[in-house]
C-alpha cells in the first residue's frame, strides 16, 4: 500500500464552489498508468492531474492529466491548480514554474492573485466535418460558423444563445466530439461553454485548453490582443486572455478546497 497526498482546488475562480475543481496529486516518481486512470475515475472530477519533479531539465515538473475515462493531451484548469499547489504548499520559491507535457513546455507565472499560463496557440480552421444535426444535438438555433483544431468549435451570434443551449448528451456522446460553443459577450469580450460527454464530462465548468483555440479565434475577429472571457457553466469561470502570436496567455485565480491522503 502507498499513501499519496491529494489536493482539491477550484481553478479560474475567486470564490469557493466556483470555477472548475481539479484533483492534484504530486508524485515523487511515476506510478502505473492504469492506477492513475483508476484514481481519476474514483475522483470523478473533470480532471485529475499528476506531476513529478524533473532534474537537469528546462522543466521543473513533468505533468499529466486524466479525465475519468482517458488521459488528455492538455488541460488548463488542472495546470493552473497544480501551479497553485506548487507555489502555496510545496515550498517552491521561484515565481514561474515550468511543466513538460504532451503539449510541450508550459509556464505558469504568479502575479499577485492571478496565475498566468503560457499555452500553445491552436488557431481553429473552418470545418466541414461537423456531425449531422449538430445544431439539434446542441439545442441551438442558427450556427454562424464551424471550426476545428483539437475540438469542434461552434460559433453562434449571441451570449443568450450560448446560455440557452440544452445539449442532448446521449446523442453528443455518440459523435465522440468535444465541443466548444462560443459567441461575443456582453460584459466579457467572448463567452463559451464546453461539452465532452465522451470523456465522462457532460459540461466542463471551465476549460483552459479550449481557450488555446478561443483566444486566437476571437483575437483576430475582435482585432484585440488582450481580452476578458467568461465560461457560462453553472459554476462559471473568469479568464484573462492574451494573444502573443504562437502562444496564448490564460490567467485565472484559484481557491483551495481541501487536502487529504489516498491509500492505493
């Protein structure tokens, strides 16, 4: 039996029970992949994140993210939560932590209460391969545009349409798509929601990695480099965004919820 520390942190939130909760498990060395997947399924959060220290490397830690169903190549809120734990609970003295990952090097810098993530820019391209009846599946009306990078991105005209969407998650799961629904915002520059029932996450509260697509898309559309975004899930999330060319900056706050120990 092995005892492992576990933290739970609400990311992209300024108050408890907002934003997106992530389980954060620091490791001294990697454990079996199957065990990490079982732990993620047991936690039953959108993401459980694991990281190990790296020596003699440009990165401070190697990071990996697991949904309850499978490992994913990039996760923003769990990276933000990991940096929060590293800065506040693991005695890390530098102001920037560097992670190596499936998506390359990821840097997180603390600036007062905001943590800023340096992420890849995934500019989506117009797509013609959306599943049939996707508007009906998402419970929306007219679609303004369909785009794709990692995820299928659906643009609608207004924030109200994003809020009003009522997806048929059973039908959406059959498509195996992860879907971003987005529109211009009223108080925010742009708003979004994110659906991934095939990953056992019907609606993700706040999705940092989706903003790797959203930021370059809206930066070009709005002719603006710095933007404020909201994710319109029930819990809600706030993100400070910047397009810096082939990278994006995604900033947010975190709130500590709990620390415990698991025995496996």
